[in-house]
C-alpha cells in the first residue's frame, strides 16, 4: 500500500527521477541519492518546491533501496495501479478518509440499502396478497365492474415504504423524542416509583392497623370474659343474699304470701300477675337501690305497689334467670302467658255471671 501511495504522490517514473536505469544496483541508487540531495535540499536550493521535491525523492529512495518494495514497484510499472474493479482501490481510498467522511458514506449506503429492502419487502407482500385474493375471489361470486374492486381495496391497505423511515431520519426522530419527551418520561417514572413507595407504606400501615385492631379485639374479648365471670359471681352472690334475706325473718319481707302479716295485709297491694313494665321497672329499681341500701326492698315495693315478699321472690327469679342466660327469652314469653291467663279468667268470669242470671 505504501508503494501505491508513493506512486500516486510522485506521479513520475522513479528511475527517471533518480537518473537511473531499471537494472541499476543498490550502490548506484545510493550514489544518485547523495548527488540529488546536494542539489534539491531545501537548505541549498532556492526553488520554492524544494521541500516537496526533497520529500518525494526520499520516498523514492526508500522504495528503490529495498529489494521487496522495488520488485513490487516493478510490477506496478508493468500492471499499473489497481482500478475501481479491484477491492484494493476502495480500501486505499477508505484508508485515507476521516471518521466523519466514513460515517457519512456508511449512512448513505445503509439508508439506500434499507430503502431498497423495504420496497422489496413491500412487493413481496403485495404479490402474496394478490395471489391469495385471486384464489379467494375465484371461489366467490363475480365482482361488479362498476366501482373499485375489493381486491384493489385490500391491496391499497398495504403500507408503502417511505423515505421518512430511513435510518438518518429515524435517528433524528429518536433524538428529538428523547430531548422533548425525555424529562416527562423521567417525571412519570419518578411519580410511579413514588406511588409504589406510598402504596407500600399504606399497605404496611394497614397491616399494622389490622394487627392492632385484632390485638385490641382479643383484649376486649378477654375483658368481656372476665367481666362476665365477675357478673355471674356477683349475681350468684346477690341471689344467695336474697335467699338468705327471704328466709331469715323480720319485717314484711319475711312473711310468705300465704300468710302475710296484718301490716302488709292492711295495704292495698297489687296481687295480680307481673307485667312487662313492672318487671322492667323492678330491674331498674334494683340497679337504682343496690345491695346494702337501707330499707331497699321496702322502697322498691312502695314504688311498685307490690308486697315486699313478692318483690324479693321475683327478684330472686330474675337473678337466677340472668345467671342462666334465659332472662330475655322468659321476659318475652311471660307477657304472652299473662295475656292467655287473663283471657281465660275473663271467659270464666263471663260464664259464671251468665250462669247466675235467672
């Protein structure tokens, strides 16, 4: 390659330039070089092209003094320099190009090849669809001659290649989108990451809240169990106290309903069946006057207009039912039984009065 470059640069027969024949020896080449150096050296010659001529002479001397390079030059004299049909020709041209020139040439070549390949792909698809549509419309009814045929409409839908899709324009569009839409893409990505972090934190807080509520619910359950146990013990204790009070003697409370004392009998107490309102009021008064209140049952009996021994007896029943957990059920059943008993009494009274009439 160096020999080709020197030949193109000097553009003259090396032997003629040195004043030698083609069969000159190496010593003849050296002698001619020393002679010409004294003549065309830039320091000794006033010629403005002396430096260029001296540099060319040195390049020629380097070729002729080397046997291998000289043989290669002799073949160039016979065959000439490589032309455009040889790969060496293009390699020598490309070797002298800059990076910018090479990039431009490669871009142009790739763009042309891409465009031609796109058209080749288009025609290949076009022919394939054309053959398929021909087979399809041969089996179906004949197409009307007026208006565009369905085949042409199908073929017109195949996208044609455009010069806008070549490599340089795609690169430019890509750079444009990166510059214009890049910041928004980065912002969206950051927003998505931030949202994911917030969702993770919310999920963590939700799990912690659920765990806290479950622990609180368990504590409440345990507290309710303890409270229920305490209530059962307290009810049992109050029932025992009521029983002891009912059987211990003293006051109107101590007398049984079959043999009430004169003091209690002198009062106009209600002796009928207990109603729902009376039972509810009894419960409220028992809470209002807790155990240990002075004359507790006397106060309750006065407000209910019931005998004290009936009040204590009913209070014992209520406590026992509350302890057994059947208070609400019996409270709903008792009014019904009372109504049935009342209706029976009314019917019995009517029948007796009718029987007494003459």
